[in-house]
């Protein structure tokens, strides 16, 4: 499955996270772990790609993101039940469109490694303005909090996101992607 992901992000202070989280007490958080994959010399990143395996309590998916003029083209592939439980002990990329895209770039699969993991407790709420996610992420010795809004219209989405931040009295803060924040701590 592939789709164009357009999202707006904002880092949160813990107090802001707690306040937003309290707005949706009926929503059960989802726990997920992202395993980031690249070569030790960042071959995928040099090709403008980021690759992860995301595992849930039951199941997992492989995701490849490639930046576009607006947003990221995101390719998702469900991991077969015989593969996902092996992470992070074994890296095995299943046949499919993601492996095909990586091989088209002539990337040596033998060089790819799991660089580490990031655990997220996520609360997702579908709002009229888009899919809102409130995240608490832990990686290495770091814990951070983030707000994301996934939209289909970039101009309207930006306006809606900025209005949401104002309504919630949250200062705008740059939020690098999770993979960028994770990579900076390596």
C-alpha cells in the first residue's frame, strides 16, 4: 500500500502533552516500537529514504518513506506473522514493493542494519481537521512529546493545525521527524 503522507508536527512540553491527553480520556493508547534500518554509513538516507519496521502487540509493518515536494510518499507492507516476531534479533526484508524500490537504488542489502528502536505510546483521534496523534516517545535516554496532524490538503491543513495550536495555547515548536530525532542521539 502506498499513499502521500502530509502531516504537521509540533513538539510538546510534558504539561501540554498531559493537558491534550486529558481531552481524550476515552481513547486507549496504542503501543508501538519503531526499529530504524539503514547502513552504518547512512546509504538509505543518502538516497532520500527512511526505512523502519513498526511492531505492535500483534503484528508489524515495514514502512519506506521518500520525501516529495509536499509530504512523503509512504509505502507500507504488512509483515508476515513468521517475520515480525523476529525483530530486532533478525533483519529480514520480505519480498514486495519496498524491497523492489530499495533494490532499484542498487543499495547493498547486506549492509543494512537495525540501528535501534524508539517506543511510542500513541493516542489517535479522527477530528474534522484530520487525524490527530498525541505521542510520547522513548529512545535511548530521551523521552519527548509530540503532536501530529495528518491531512489531505496541505494549505488547509497548515491553517487548521496552527489554529488548533492557538486554541490549545501551545507555542509552535519545530518537530523533526522521529527518525531524525532518533538519529541525532545515535
